[in-house]
């Protein structure tokens, strides 16, 4: 059965995009230094061969486990869902062959006809809410997974609906101090997540980070050398069975864990 997943880059202080990164200042990346900050958040992925190819950046790029992971994320995805803000930026920044190669459902109040791009990406503009977009995405995904691509506004809506099976977070060792916060209106349904995977990604930054989610806690520290920092990609997912009974069992387990931390 297809899963619904999120896959994002996040700053250490929980921002998905730096302050100033809006269409108004799109041509002024020096505004509040948003261009450099975005680069610091995403440079690791933009260096991967697979993504370079997808974005038409030209030949070259890193190969290896991180590149394989990026490829896997794209190949598992049968449909994408995104918000209008993310789409607006992509509309001007993505190459003509948009880097999805699937149907993309854009949540918006704007009424607009579907927009087909070469290479198999068609953007559909959905005006009747996140549940409808998810239903359409599932119908068109051919059994593959559904990616909630962003931004934070849209991800929050799906977290609040309790339909996200997996969160993949690439935590970068940068602090923005403001911007688009991943967590705006956290819902209690997020509490069932468990940490399942963690992978290091080489970055040109020093880092010290700490990830805590659903009763799990991971702490790692990177050396202060130009090549030595790392970010972790942390995947958490909900147990396959959801419902009142499993929710109660889960919260009982979490309470036990919380009690053991306090001892
Ligand atoms: N770090 C990462 O991995 C990552 C990933 C993706 C995006 N981003 C960044 O995130 C930023 C955008 O995020 P965001 O949270 O500001 O915006 P967003 O989620 O991309 O879009 C929000 C907009 O979508 C429309 N919308 C959302 N839900 C709707 C609904 N239920 N019904 C109708 N319309 C709806 C509304 O626009 P209208 O009312 O105008 O239609 C709303 O203002 C960008 O800077 C992008 O680069 C970062």
C-alpha cells in the first residue's frame, strides 16, 4: 500500500526557509541574506549527481549512498502535493522539464487549468482542500508513495489530519533565527512517531545537533573542520496500525519512557 511521506531540509532551529525568501525578494538573495542561508540548508543535496541531472545543472556531482537516497526518494514517489508558495517559487526556478515527473497537486485558492510540462510533470490546482488533493494523488500514483513536498503550511495541514506515515528530515547545521517554521500548529497526532533511521551527510559546516521526537533522542557532534561536519537524515514513521487501541497503547508506552527519563 502506498505511503504518505514528507522529505524536507530543516535548520537546527526548525525553519524550512529563511526569512526574506519570498517572491517579493526573489531577485535579491542578499536581502536578509536569504540566498546564502538557503544554500547552507540545501547545498548537500544540490551537490548530488542525481539531483544535478534532474535540475539540469550539468554533469558531475557526488555519487554514493546520499545520491542513492535522493534517487530512491524520487523513484518511490508517484504523486506530489505542495502549497501555492512553493509552487510559485518553482514556477520561476525549475527547468522547463520540472523535476517531479509525476502529477503534482497544488493546494491553492487560485482557479487555474492544469499545467503540463515536458517530461511527465503536470500541475493540478486543487481548490477543495487537502483531503481532496490526497485522494486525487492516491488515485494517480499507481501504487507508489505520495510525497507532501512542502511548504510548512501544507505539511502542517497533513500532520494535523494524521495521514503522514513517514517524516524524512535532513537536519542541516545552520541556525536561521527566523523564517518559515516547520512547527506552526503542532497536533497531538504527531506524538506517535518513532525514530527509525539516521544517516550522516557530509557538509562544509561544523555542527552539533540533537534530535528528539516521539520519545526517542539522538545526539551527535561533528568536528570543526571544513570537511568534517555532518547532518543527519532522520526518518520517523507511524506504526502501521492506527486506531483508538493502538493509540492508547502507544501513549502508555510513551508515559513509561517519560517516567524513566525523570528517574
Ligand atoms: N526546506 C524544505 O525542504 C522546503 C520544502 C518545500 C518548500 N520550502 C520552502 O517553503 C516556503 C513555502 O512554504 P509556505 O509554508 O510559506 O507555503 P506553502 O505551504 O508552499 O503554500 C501556502 C499557500 O498555499 C495555499 N494553500 C495552502 N493550503 C491551502 C488550502 N487548504 N486551500 C487552499 N489553498 C491553500 C495558500 O495560497 P493561496 O491562498 O495564494 O492560494 C497558502 O498561502 C518556500 O520558501 C519554499 O522554498 C522548503
